[in-house]
């Protein structure tokens, strides 16, 4: 079977979506020559009217996309770096997201925001290494963080077809992931539906984006010492697949969340709150996150020390298995 | 009246229509202020009083295929674009029959069926939305022109300057209408804008003119030319309309007397009244007839709004998503 990389899968999703629907077009910085490779080949395939290089005017072009969406288009914006989402938080959270309710359902805003390279980029330091999916989930913007090439394809296609704004976080550490994929099986993945990436009995680990790979490696390791780990990939951060996780936890009755957000009010905090309200567990759940208020320091060892890692995950799993 | 009619209609009809429009906005706002006082409108409004000529005349220059975006001080634009005064008032009162089904209120009134892509409460935010919409319509082969209204205060929002750049760069058929009423809340324009407003627009390579925003016919002439230019593919244009806000920045100011305009200045500003200027162009009898027509329409609007149901609190987040999985 051919290999498909995560980044190539996103690229394929864009191409397929544009092929299928002439109202889909791309906006972003340096996307014509595909500086990030996300849009490789699309400019020559679809022309400059549908692959539009913008000046460095993130706020205006994000609202521009909202206006185009109100006029019936399906814009997709590529953001070169995750922190640009801070710059356009108003335009997404306060404009695009609010139009439907505030107009009493008169309009829809089908814009997709893609960040190819969210989270630590190894060596890019504090202002290029955030992974702010929790912020968008908090304000109620549909938010996906695909982990695998197939899901990258399927979730991006669904995001573009969705009639609401959707933010797609493609973690930097996941872009190079390659899977054997039968291209004919690539298909839209519905928003809001998680997936059991590995089945197990003793504990459920919630992991998304690049951390799914870490969770799977840890699950393999622990299988060697007789611990059976189930790995649940929510795929969509908001709306979260509560039923999917509930089914998994009903079986394992133990829960660990690994999450590349800062700790306070992060995604993991939400999953733990959900567990407290809804699930019956045999031990208190645990989370592995970035520290509170973390800014990623530059030096490699410091950068790594701030990110949730496999050792911490192993420790958290052992702790919930020991707790009664 | 639209620009379509302009060539065919006798100038007198244009004069009457403009008067009707400014009078309607004037009386709507005066009545809305009363409803704020009586508590029927919760949260207050930003009255458009004094600036009526701009909304009335710019919207008169448009066709039904065109679109507009509006501001926190937006009632005039929405009414001038043809929104039903009853549904507009119902929106201000948070009723289910309102333009936005009571979900938007004074600062967010929208009627997409009339090309009103919404009033926006974030200063300067709508300019880039209007630019995107106008661009999209052109891509679709339509000859739609978008008009985006904003105040002098918006000239210091970076995003608005970014929008001017995009519009000029991509020759988007959008008309930027700056209503310079001298103040952003209490901040005088002279203390806020370095250089000049129109020079900023010209720096992006688009024509920009300063006009008398108190005379409806002056505004109509300038905006008709600007809209025609945009429609013909020559790109965006910028009109700075000099005007004066007759009343409070917001009705909260009726209780909190803020000291930033002298009584003399306010009196001088109010002396150039767009309703009086346009009214003077009509014979007394005809003006009186329009006035009573407007009062009757507003009586009906008030009756409709006051008699309308409140939204059901059982489903407060209806319409939050177009589709929710
Ligand atoms: C971005 C932003 N900053 C501040 C405010 C608060 N605010 C609302 S209206 C206003 C003044 C706007 O002045 P101007 O653009 O001249 O319009 P005017 O009120 O005079 O019609 C301010 C500061 C806001 N709504 N949005
Ligand atoms: Mg002002």
C-alpha cells in the first residue's frame, strides 16, 4: 500500500475539496509557492484566483473570509504560525462564530482556519510554539486536531464542508507521520466523533494530535509488563465525543488525559471535569499537560521539559492503576 | 428610491424620497429614545440623530443587488436600506419578530434579504467583511457593490487600514463611507487622527473626498458617482462625510453628563439639520403629508413591536450553529 504523509493528506484534502466545490478557495501568506507545503501544486492546478497570496494583514483577511462566506463562498485560510490565531481571535471568536446566533440564523459562515504546524516546532521558541486549541473550544468554535494522515484528510474535508467556522490544528510533530493508506478509502471523517485507536482493558488514555503517537508507543511498552491500555483519540476537541469516551471508560474505569495545553482550564481539565460529573471511576483520573502558564523556552532541553511526554504518561498511568 | 430610478424619476420625487428617508430615521430614533426611557428597550442605543443624510442618501444610490455593513450607530443604515421599521423596533425590544429574532439587538441588526450583512459592534470590523463580500460577489460574476459605513474613530483601527489596502490592491467594488461626526465617544477627531482621514485613504491609491454629510442631495450625488465607479470595475472609493451627532454617544449619556462638548458647539452643530435642509426643498403641504405618513408608519411599527412575543428562554442558544453534530 502507498505511504501517505499527514501533510500530503491535508494537501490532498484541499485539492479534492476545491475540485468538488468551486466556492472553495484558499487564502494565506506565501501559499502560492506553498512555503509550508500545505498548498503544494494547488496554485498551478486551480489558478491565482483560488489560491490567493495575502499581504501580512491577518485581521483583515480573516474578516475578508467571513465576508466572502456570507456571500456564499467557502474560504480556507492557512495561518503560517499558531500564534497568528491570537491576532485573529477577535475575528474568529467574536465575528465569524457569532454571526449565526446574532442574526437569528439568517446566515452561515463556513470558513476553515488551518494551522499546519501547531505546537512546538523544535527550535522556534516562545512565539511560534503554542497549541491553542483549548481557546477555541472554550468559546465554542468547532475545533479539530487530527492525529493520523487519514484523519487529517477526513477531518479537513469535513471542516471545509461544514457550514460553521472550524479551526483545524495540524500539530507540527504530526506533519511527518506516514501511514500505509489505500487512497480509495480516504473519506470525510465526521466532526465530533472520536476513535478508539487501540483497544485495552485497564485504563483509558485520551490523546490527540501528535500525542496519539506517544500514547500508542507507551501502550505498546506497557503491554510488555502486562498493562492493557486503551487509547481514545477524540479527534475533535469541540464538540467533544462524550459518548465515545463514556463507552471506553465504562470498560476500563480508569482515565488519564495527555494534552499539549497549559494546565489551568486546558482541554484535559475539561475532560477531567466531565469524568467527575458523568463517569464512574475506580481511581481519581490524572492529566499530563504543559505546566501552568507555560511559555516554551528556546533551549531544546527546556522546550522538551515543558511538553507533556511519555515518561510522565507512564507515571500517570501507573498512578491511576495503583490508586483505588 | 434607488439609483436605478434616479435617471427616470423626476428630481422632485428624489427630493421627496430623500426627505421621507431622513424624516423616518429621525422620528424612529426619537421614538426609540422614548422606548429606552420607558424601559421597553433594554441596554440603550447609539442614536443616529443628526447623521440621517448619510444613511439615507448613500442607500438611495444603491440597487437591490448591493450590500451594506453597518455599525453600533446603525439604525439609520438599516432603515434606509429598506428594513421594516416594525421588525427593526421589535429587534431593539428583543422580540421574536425582530429582524434577528431578538438575538442581535440595536448593534447587530441585519436583514440578509435586503443585503444588510449586519451592523457590527466592533469599531472598524465590518470594513474587511464588506470587502470580502464584495470580492466574492465579483468572483461569482455579479456586479454587486458593497458599502461599509464607519465612524471617524474607526480610522485608527489597524484592521480598517488593512481593509483599505486589500480593497485597493484587489480593486474590490466597495465604497468606504466614513461618518466623521467629530468624536469617538468623547475623543475629538483632532486629538485622535494624525494627518487627514482622506489622505490615509489616498495613500492606498483610491480616490477619497470630503463632503458635506448634512445635505442629503450632496451625499446622493457623491455616492451615486462613487457607486457607479465601483460597479464599473474601477475599484474602491472613500467618502468622508462631515456630520455632527446631535444627541448622546449612547443613551447612557442622558444620565451621566459627560463634559466634552460645549453647549455652544452642540447648538452650532444642530443648526445644520439634514431633516430641515431636505424639508426646505419641499412645499409645506407636501412635507406635512410625508410627516404624517411617517408618523402613521411608526405608529404601526410601535404597535407591531409592542404586541410581539418575547423569545422562548427555553432555547436561548438557538441558531448558535448552522449545524451541530
Ligand atoms: C474596537 C472597539 N473599540 C472600542 C469600542 C467601544 N466603542 C464603541 S463606539 C466607540 C466610539 C466610536 O467612534 P466612531 O467610530 O467615531 O463612531 P461614532 O460613535 O462617532 O458613531 C467606542 C470607543 C468598540 N466597540 N470597538
Ligand atoms: Mg465619531
